[in-house]
């Protein structure tokens, strides 16, 4: 009995695994043309910004047109198609198991359009995000800030949609007056 208590005291709980760092990769298509230009195409969900702030998905309700009323709720999710063209020499490439891919081999592999993983923030990809992919999956890492994730829930420094233009500011219709300096007597 004493051994059991001593053994239980010596056994420590396994430490919690570290949370994954960085953004997960996007799945997309990539190809390299004869001139060495890399074309990357991927789709992300685009939030809808309502005028009162925050994100919302537009909902549509329709009444049935049959024997009885039927309400149908439809959630519409807007999608954003991103297509970027850049020089293939500016993009780092490796496989999901970490082996680097040379520029010549990448040109051969992407002669035809092919599914790849794209690291959109330009940072090293945490191996946690690669657990579900085959070892020979191509991972492309364009330079940081090349592929804005516009519409994917980020505002890119005050810009909506990754275009670099800030949201328009509405001017008040009624001029704002400073408060009167007169105060009521005490």
C-alpha cells in the first residue's frame, strides 16, 4: 500500500502540448509558366461587414408557396477568389515533411496546375498544421505581405479586402458644435 502511494506521488502528469503557432496554410492551385512566373489561386471566406460594426452573414427568409407556410432560412457565405502572379524565384518551396524544393524541380513539378499549400503570412509553418497532408505535398511560402488575406477576417492595417484602402469614414450631416462655456449657477 505504501509503495502504491509513493508511486502515485512520483508519477507526474504529462505536460500539455504547445498550441500551434502561426496561421494554417491555405489550399490552392499553383503553376509556373515558361517565363518563370508563378500563378497562385486560392479561395477564402469573406466576411460581410454590417454598417453597425462586426461581421454577419446575410440571411434570407422565404415563405412557402404550397399548402402551408414554410419558412426557409438561407445563409449566404461570400467567397473571395485570390489570384496572385509573382516571380517563382521569390517564393520559397518545400515539401510537407520539410525537404526544400529547388527552383528547377519546382518549375518541373508546377509545369501543370497542381494543388499546393500556401503560407499566406510568409512565416515558417508550424508542423502541427501539416499532420493531415502527405509528405510530398508542396508548400509555397511567398514573401511576407505578398498575399493579403483580405476578406478572411483581417483588416490588414485598417484596410478592408486587402486592397490597402481604408474604410470610408462617414462625416456627420449635422455640424458638431463645441459645448457652451456657460454653466448653470450652483
